[in-house]
C-alpha cells in the first residue's frame, strides 16, 4: 500500500452558481496565480470553482449521488458482467470498478487542492478583500468544503468506525503545493476534520446572512426597488442554499460526530439546525410535506441545507433516468413493497417513482427525484440542485442520538412529514436504530447516504436491502491505485 499522496492543481472554466448566470474564467494554466488572487473578484471566482469542481460527474454530480455509490448497494437493475453489477457484488478487484474509484479519488483531492490554493492566498493577499466579512466568508467556506470532502473520502475509503484499526489511512491535505502528503491515523484524520469544521463555523457565524434572514429571503435577494427583505450590498453574500452556510456547517458537524461516535456533539449540532428560527419566530428549516411533491419539487430543495446548482439537471435526468439507464424493476411492485412496505400513504412511495415505457415497448420503474423543468422557472421554482446536506438527515441523527423517548419523538415527527405516522413506534433502542436504517434507505435513495449509514453501523447483509444473494458485503474499499493527481 502506498503511504503518500502527491497533488497538483488545475482549474477549468468556472461559473457563478446563482440560477443560470455563468461566469467564464480562464483556466488556471492560463492565469498566473498572482493575478488570480489580486482582486476580490478573483477570490470569488476561485471559490465558485470549488463548488463547480465538486459537482463534476465523477463526484457529487453523479458518482457520489446516484451512480457508483448507489450501485454499491444495488439500488439499480444491472446487466450481467458490467461495472455496476461488480460493484453490487463488492468486487473491488474488477478493473472497471478500480477505474471508477480512481476517478472519484482524483477529483476529490483535486477539489481539495483548489480550496487550499484559496486558503493559502487568503493569508498572503488578504489586503485586497476590502468588503466587510468577505475574508471570513471565503475562508469559512473553503475550510468547510475541505472538511466535507475529506470526510467523504474517509467514509468511502476508510475503516468501519467500530474497528478503525482495519482499513486504509488517508492523507488530510492542508497545503497547496507538490509536497508529499503522508497518510495519517484514523484519530488524527478525525481531529483535522472536526478542527476545520469548528474554525469554519466560528468564522462564518458573524457574517452569514442566513442567521438573520430566512432561506427563502437569501435565495431571492432584493437588488432594486422597494420592499422589505434581504438587500445585500454584494450579492455574493446571497444564495446561501448553494454555498457552505453556517447551518450547513453545523449539519456537517452533526454528521461527522455521529460517524465518529460522538453522539452528544452530534445531537447538539443537529438540534441547533432543527430548532433554528427566523426573525418572525418561524422555523428556519422545515421538513417537506406533500406540498413539495405536489409542486413537482421531488428533490425537496426546501430541505436543502446545502445543494450544488446543476444547470443541466433536466438533460442529465433524460440521459440517466428518462431512458431507464437507472431503474428498479419493470413495475412498481419491488419498490412499493420492499422499500416502502406498501404503506399506501408514504409521499415518497406515491410520488417519487414513475413507470415509463420506452420506444421498444419495455416498461421501467424510474425515480423522479432529479426530474426538473428546464425552462420558465423563478428562484422559488428552480429545483435544479444536487443535495449535499438535508434537514431530514438532522431529524434522523436526533432520533439516533437523543435519549430514547425523545429520539422516538424525532422519528415520529419525521414520519409524520412523510405521511407514515401510522407505523408502530420502536420499543427499544436497537429497534429504533433498525427503523432509522430503513429510513436512510428510503429517504436518501439515489443520494448516496444509505451506503454510508450501512457502513457506519456495519450493517449485516440481511439489513442491506436489494443486496444480491451472491454478494459478500464488504465495506472496506481498497486504496485507489492512483495517488498522484496530474
């Protein structure tokens, strides 16, 4: 096993992620670093590039959303002797599987390098950031994204939490250079993740408009005319739903602490998100209900604490789900009965899936989670957003980390929002955890989070829904064969 990681940094075209406004920026190979970070706009463009890099198909734009990460738990029907079939069999030695994980690994560390380049130049060129709060905002977002991506690398390639002595050690990269980065222990890696999260939260809390305004207000800033609401002097402080905001950072803290077994810390962080209030006393982050599904907001953007803008989501849906590349069954039976338990009431059961008929006459059951209307949308109805952190996960974290009776109440609240309040409540903690696992599978289908829940809890094969009979469940991925990013 290699013990070092070498990273270099390349930046492609960047675009600003508010709705469909694009900003083309010269590739890093064409802009000297000194010039890139000589103005506020240069820093803004570079930060935007971090999010763009994170949304590539090799990571959160596909493979770590509904692609490779979902194939690991057999979310989709597969063809014999394909990479997706081998993923479902946990055959990590297959060359196609190796290539998939190599690409994910490379892109994740490349995005980290992008964030590190900004962090490094923030300190040397701090004087060019004259807008109040901009330094804190950019630094916090870079630290938080660095922590988010490193943490996912650990969740994917690292040990099962209950036995961190078995599995890979990884590099936590904090410098922007070509120096060798040593792999560090599980505990050392954990401390770096949590330290970045803590510093990011402290930096951003004083400058993030989301602490003062509602998510709806920061999604629709007032830039002219009269009226009350969010009126930023710099719209770079708007659209916090698509950037690492304070509450997204706290949600990441809850997720990370749960993984590392720090249940009290996970509970405190998740509760702060769930109990956050707007200026008028209303709940800042509500669970979605049937209203969102009726409005065809299948991705539930109202629950997104952090999402990545996906301007091409309509096209992507057609090319991945509209043609049944990703499907589960030829009728609704498998999903309705095995996934949702045939409740007859669950909004996800009744609204999230659709039977389509292809030109060849075949019928296929496909998920509608990423279906969107490409045109004629406003800020409020633009659902082209890949979810990274959601309110619903905070309720499931609270259900698992709160004292038992309180945890059951959080699960009940979550289930009521999904219209399945008639399901019997668990009577002891082990039963509660089993129910939570089921909800991760239902709630985050095609989002990648179910695999991590299975791995965190080291779920036995019997609990891994849809796993093939021939599979030997193995959560310990080998270290990618590529550790030098050119």
